[in-house]
C-alpha cells in the first residue's frame, strides 16, 4: 500500500516530520475519523472544515480522498500494533497482560472505528501487523492456559475466536470515560474466562 509521504513511518535515518506538520497531519486524520464515522461519503472539504484547516492544506498532505483514507487506515494499524505492544503480552503476568491488551485494543477500536474497518487486509504492512498481533495473541493464550486460567485441554483457537467476537461486540458500545472502558474490558475478560452462567450440579 503506497502511502502519502506525510503519513509514512519515518526510517531511522530519515529527517523526522516537523512538529507543526505532524500536528497538522494528525488533526486532519482525527477529523477524518470523526467525519467519516458519521458520513463515509464525506468530502475532503468537509474533512478540512472539521480539522480547522484550509482545503488546500488537506490536498497538499494527501493527493486524493483515497490517499487520505489509506493514510487513516495506516495510522490506525500503527495504533493497533502499539496498543498490543504496550500491554507486554509476553512478559507481564498473563492475567494482567490479557486485561491490558483488552483495554488498549478496545481504546483503539473505539477511537478509530472507521479506520479499523477501512483497513485493506491485502496491504503488505497491514497483513504484517495482523500476523504479528495474531502470533502474540496465540502465545498470550498459551501463557493464560499454562497459568491455570483456562482448562489444560482448552481449544486455544476457539478461545481466541471467542475473544475476538467479544472484542468486536464490546467495541460497538463506546464508553464515554476511562472508568467505563476499564469496566468494559473487565467484562470481556471475565466473560471469556468464566462465562455468564453457572454449571448445573445435577
């Protein structure tokens, strides 16, 4: 996926984006997320107005509306990757890592919902990030099982699919505060590990 220069990750030896340019690009991307979440057919002009910048500024940073959407998807991909990394899924205690991955990823999925849905799954960078996240999640669930939080014979592929489904459903109910997000993440983890009912004793 070819991205506009302003939205590409900067190589170690590349000159970093100027702070004012970076702020402008972020303001445009955040405005695009807000506007396109409400109206996926919104124009570049509407996005510029929401970002508080001139239409020419948006066109200077992004050659076309399609380029802007691709850049938005790339931005969300990086936030998704950073959210998983920040949870330290391979080094934090398994229960802590599972909760932190959940709350971090929910925050990204809620804040960047349009962008996450717009991710081009066949783009090499997106595919690479998703493959890496999948591998980390698989290793995390092995750690969760080995810590005794799941039955020894748990089908981890099924557990992971259930977890993804819970995350998808949770992300459709966007909480307004961090406390509510924490509670939502706790509910996802509790439902995954303990279910919502009780086993019969008869």
